[in-house]
C-alpha cells in the first residue's frame, strides 16, 4: 500500500456522494476503506450508464480503492460483526440522522467502549441539536437554503438556479475530510479519539459567506450582503466573434493593458476604472464594456493577445473538451484502466501531488456488491461457520 494514509482502517457506512467522495480520497491516499453497504447496496450503483447491474458510472467514479462488505445491521449477528470490526478501526463515518443511528445502536456512545481511540464522523444535513436536526437533506435543498441558488440565479438572472453539479455534497465531503484528518492529528498527539459532526447547511453557509458577508461584516451593516463583483449580472464568460472566452483583468496594470489592446485608450483615463476600489463600485459598467468589446475579435485572437500581455484568461471548455486539454493530457489526468468485470473504464486522476508518499487511484477497482464480505469478516477473526450461517440467514451477501 502507498500513500500518506497507508495503514489507516476506515469503516464507511456512507452512500450517495458526500461520504463516498470523502472516503474515495482517503482510499486513493492509501487508507483501507471497508464500504459497509446495506443489502440493497449504495443507491449510486444504479445511477448513470452501466455495463452490468449495480456498477453504474457514478458509483465507479466514487468508490475505487474500497472493499464492499454487505452487512445487515438490523440483525443481531450483523450488529455483532460490525462491532467486531470497530475494535480495529481508526474511523467510522456515516451519513445517517440521529434517530436511525440510535435505533441501530451504532451511535458514538455505543462504540466508544469498544475502541476509545476511534474517530467517529457523522455527515448530515443540519446540526443535530438545532431546529432542523431531523430534516432530510440533499444537495438541491441545501443549495437553496444556504443561498447558493440565489447567488447563481437570482442576482444575475432574476430567478434562483441550481449549480449543475453536486456542489454541496462534494464541498461538504472535503470539509468532512479536513475534520477527520484534524481529529486524527489530535489522536496522534494524545491517543484520544472523538466524535466529529459535519453538517451540509453550516458548511455551505460558511463557504459562501466568507466574501458575501460584505456590508454585513459590520454591525450595524455598511451595506447589503453579497460581493458586488461576484454577483454582477455582467460577470460571465464573454462572447467573442466565434465563441466565448474567460478573461479577468484584475490589477490596475491588467486593465491598462486591456484598454490598450482593445484600442480604447480613452477608458484608461476614466476615473470610474482607475483603482480597484473604483472598479468595485462600478463593476456592472466595467463588465458591460467587456461584453461590448470582446465580440469584435475571435477567441484565438483574444487569447493570444491576453497571453502576450500577461492578462489572466482561459478558454471555455465543454466537459468533452477536458479529455483533450493539453495540460491535463500532459500528465494523463484521465487514465484508462481495465476493470475485472466492467472492462475498459476511464478514471479521474488525483489532484494533489506528494513528493514522498503519492496516492494511487488504481490500487483497488470499484467493488461489486458484497465482493469482499467474506474476506473482511475473516480478517476480523469471525469463524468460517459463523460467516456461512450469516450468509444463509441473509445477514451478509457474498458477492465474489
């Protein structure tokens, strides 16, 4: 095993996207991820194109470097086996609300006596002891309640709109990863495990309001909430003669060069645009000028001019364009691997680089449902006859 988390054992009870994204990153970095699934399996096994049942595209992209254990925790022998696993685990992570956790008997207070050094992480929608603690939470709902949908649509287009990616799940997944690693760091120093709770609503509110407190940074407020440059309706990829381009002149020097390149030296003397403070006040007018000027030339012409003038810029890629992006192709960010049951598949690479302990996205292929049930339970020391009895009773599923 390679990676900075080699030797770490994780019992992963999460499904859908948030938790699996967290644990996939840990698995890529060497952790032993035991994906504990209910008999029906992770719902993401059914979402997207697939060659075989329970092995759809999103599942493949979120669950590599994991081992699948199907275990029914509602049955006494299943719960007993789970608790046996906990004894040797470093982390238990789940995305269940408080009531089902208590009903199953897998709350932190139930597991702490078995392993005081355990890190126990719950990833849920809202802080459990708040008014919303029992509410269901999904990406779309948190995009709405956190203000994300308003930022995306209301300020710019007149109506709230969702970001077309699982923005909340993946952002909260990164927050969960950060929280778990900090708890593990504390344990390295003290030997103490602890309970950690990561909540989607609070994560996204914190994430969005860093810059968008704006006038509300002061009491009484010195203006509205919302970073004016970010919410300007004219902030967007700009149309060119033959497509679109992203450009962000930011410093005084950037703007002076842009006005020169555009043949608008008159604007370089306009007091509305002379300093960052003035440009912030006049963001809408400034970005409206970009909207008017950029259609005069082709995308390639603008990109060439911006690059030569050292003005920050980028093309507008489609999702398909990313597979041929020269930067990503230079180090094979999208790799093709042979899955033992799903054939040739494409994988997203690891975005972080470690000089001494690099991760590996291809160590273990995304598992079939219950593929490692027997293997994991044997490692835990559960006798063969007990394993076979649980298979017969439907407590575990052997998907080998």
